[in-house]
């Protein structure tokens, strides 16, 4: 479990979106979306084209809502932009840097736009941007460009950081470096809203996950809540063939199932909790069976998403 | 919370003058680092001045060629920086999300535009110094009122900036690149920079004389070559272009 979030005592949400609608021509990108994000890390998870970027860019003040309301840190991102911008950090999905600028030059410049920026040298070191040297932005690798954009989002010591697909196209090592930074931000009381289509990223980082599909939030909760709530879980064990599963079923809660799938291989489904496990093992003890290879299969976010949408997430 | 970590929030915008100064410095560095930009703003005007002052390729009328050419090349320098260079650079900044990213920074949009203008002016000062030194070395003897010259350069900058930003904010970056270079070439030939406008047929002269480059080169020439007073006609043409261009840019500029 994660440590309690700093700032969780502040009850007002960092982002509150109500009934947001955004169309581009005839295409409806966001279709009545409601989302409340509190202090901590919120992952907006969904397939490409689900409306993630439109939603986050509305929060950043780049898009005006066709209808609905958006409040970020209690402010209207378009009308109160000048009060909001110093308090947030933005990482766009790509670009944002002069093609002729060097990494440290651009980061130093971004720092100068803020009153109390982070130590640029330390941040350069932390994100491994020192090796970029005098290379200009257009000649940096994709991973270096991503890390520079991330550094620019945090250098102003914002309260809230928006990261649009922060690890897209990164190798595993760079990906973990980004995750570590997000964890450090959270530990120091910075709230983070990130979009991703990687399940593991949401599971690893987020206090709260909002699953978006076709421009709406179809589920929201902690990774644990989502995995528990969406579907039943499964417990498997092996033992002597031909046991009386009927008597096991009687001992289990009403909504459970029990079956011998192949001789000696048993499956129980239901709300798998310590109580259910105890019921199964004591039933085995009564029958003089040593349950072998007990395994509990938890549903992943991937399963939850598949059940909710009937679609696989592309990763 | 009393504990402070490395990233503990401490948000705030820097003071506006500091932001604008930093942005101006960055924009100017980007411009001076770009080889194509330097070719356009420094190499071509200098080369034209030296070449046509020393080689008798174009009939520049009575008097020294350098006295005719220097005002034209100064006008060209203003156009190369305020129009061509600014249009191309801003077009690609828009394309690569630089304008977008800056739009969510503490720097307000008008602050960014102020910095861009300041960067253009800094570059023009460097151009004027270089071209003046080269012209004096070639035997240039200027006349006239420096204040009129300054007024012409400032209004010319405003006119060309408006048109350059209009192009950068409405066309695709590649289209801006092509169009800005084409316009540069056409105005170089047809705007009284090197070729006197009276070489063109009368009907064409009337139209060409209304171009911002013609107004600027003609006005600078009236003052610097002929020692005329303030050229209100040319200033008027530049003012109309400036107001129209800046208003259109403000109305149609798209930030991404």
C-alpha cells in the first residue's frame, strides 16, 4: 500500500470537471465527462482516441469547453489563466522546445519564468540530461526530448503537474526513472494528473485511476478498488480427484462457485478474501486433503477494462 | 506540512520584466544561432551592398552607387529580420509546439510578443551597425535627419512584423518558409532596394510604390541620399501597412 498522500487533508479537489463536452467539427471527442481528481496521483487511462488529451488540454486552458465546467485548483483554466499558469506544470505529448535550443538552456530559461524554481543543475543531473551537452533539441533522442519536457514541467515548483503520456516511447530504464520522479513529486506534496494507455503505469503510480472510453469516464477508483469491484476473483488448488464440491459450495458464500475442472484440479470463484481462503482450507482439512498449489488470481486493470468496454487496451 | 522536500510546491511567476528580458535573450540567441537566418539577415544584405557598390552592374542614377544602395540595403535588412526571419521562425515555433508550451507558462502572450519585437529590434541594431560600417568603408556619405531615419525604421519594422506574424500564424510552417522566401526575393527585386523603381514602366511604378519595402527604401533614400525632410508620404504608407498587418495578425493568428 502507498503511504497516505500529503495534502490529503485538503479536501477540495485539484481538478473538477462536470459534464464536459468538446467537439471537433462533427466528431465528439469528449462526451459529457465527469472527473474529480484529488491531491495525489491521478491516472487517466484509456485507449488512443478516447479523449484523454482533449480532457487534459482543457484543464491546461488550451481548449474551451463546448459545454460543461472545468475548474483546476478552483480556477477557470481559460478566464483565470494568468492566475493558474504559475501554479501548474505542463508536459505536452510532444514538442514545446525551440529546435535550436540546448536542453540545459531551455530548462534554465523555463526556470527564469518562475519565482522559486528548482535547482536546474540538480534536475539536469537527476534526469540524466547532462550528457546532452551542446546538442540542440532537434538532434536529441526521443527519450532525451521526453525527459527535457518532464523537467520543464516540474522546474517551476508547481502544485499540480499535467503529464500527457509521459513515458510513451521510452525504454524501460528511462520509464522507471520517470516513475521514480513522479513518486518523489507525490511524496513532496505535488499533485500529478497523467494520461497513459499503459495499465502497469496506472497500477504503479496512481492513487486514483479514471478509465476513459469514447469521451466518458466509465470507472474511477484506486487500482485496488477497480480490480476488486469490477469482477469476481478466482482461487485454484489441486488435490485428490473426485472430492465432493457440493459440500464445499454449501460452506461458501452464496454468490460463489466451485468446480472440479479436470480430475484433481479445483476452481473457486467469488469474493476471494481471507475468510473464503479459510473456508476452503478448513473444508480440505475436514476431508483429509492437502490442498496443493493454492493460487489466487486477482483481476488486473486490463481485465477490468476489457469487461467494461469489451476492448483490449493497446499498449 | 512542515517538512519540505526538493519538490515541495512553491509556485509563482517571475517578475514580468525579468520574464520578458529572458525571453528576448533566448529569442535573439535562437536567431543568431540559425545559419539560414544569418544568411538572410546578415550575409545577403552585406554581400549586395559590397557587390553592387563596387561592380557597375545596375544603373543607380547620378551620384555614387553606395549612396543609392545603402538606404535600400538598410530597408532590406529590416524586411529580412522583421518579415522573413520572424515569419519563418515563428511558423516553426508554432509547428513544434513552442508557442503552445509557452502559452501555459507564466509568461503572458503579450509578453511573448513584446519579447519577439525586442529581439527583432536588437537584431536590427546589429544589422544597422554592420551595414553602416561597411557602407562607410565603401565611401558612403549620408545626409539628413537621423530622427526621420529612426521613425522610418520603426514603422517599417511594425509593418513587416505584422505581415510576417500574419503569415506565420495562418499558414503551415513549410508554406510560410516557401512564401516568406519568395516574397523576400520579389520585394528585393521590385521594391527599389537595388533596382531603382524608375526602371519599371509607369503603371508598375504606381503599384510598386505602395509596397512597404518601396516606401521604406524610398523614404530612407530621400533622407539619407538627398537630405530631404521627413518623408510623410512614405511614413503614411508604412503606417497603413503596419495597422492593417498587425490588426490582421491579431485577428487571425492561431497559436497551434
